[in-house]
């Protein structure tokens, strides 16, 4: 099967849509207010589970972890993404609403980082790959046209 410019453009449009979908904003949809499993992080530590609207991409999770390293409060607790949840290590005296607000702030930062990454790095890189693929196709087509005119 011969590859055409239309095939290349269609393939890259699908990749672009998938990339955009991976990095669309994540949001909190709820929290588990009845189950607080024990954690081994420190004496009396518990796990508070915050539910997300979907399972984030690995790229988004990395951006979330990056955003976690920016201190927001002395009371900020360790947070990790696991599936469609964020697990926050808390103490029994912690203010849960405060922890949710901190996590929402971190999510907002991760969403902003994702938008920057998408617009400044991922999409331009993908567009460059598209241009290179189209250029390579043109070179091959030009060579094929020249080869048709060879006399033996």
C-alpha cells in the first residue's frame, strides 16, 4: 500500500487528538469520607482518598508530582496519584477540607503545566514530525518519478 500525504496528515491528526486528550484538565469529583486505611508513613497516619474525574495520563501524573514539590503550606501532606484517585497521607487531627483545597491547588498547577507542555513542547514536536514525514514522502515520490524516466 502506498502512503499518501493524506494518510500522513490523518495519522498525525489522530496523534494530535490523542495527545490533547491525554493532557486535558483533570478535576476532583469527590472524596472517600468513610474509609481511612492506616498508613505506615508515620505513627497515626491515615490515607485520605480523593477521586478524580478519570485516570490521568503518565505525563500528567509526572506534572502533578512536579507541582507537589512546590510547598503551599507547612500542613501540606504527601500526595500520590493511583489510578483515578489521589491518596493523601494525613494525621487524625488534619483538616480534611484544607487537604482537599491543597490537592485542588496542586491539580490546578499540574493542569497549567500540562497546557504549557502541550502548547510549547508536545504539539510543536508533533508538527515537526508531521513536516518531516511529509518531506520524506515528497523525496520518495520525486525519486520514484525520476526513476520512471530512466532508460536502460
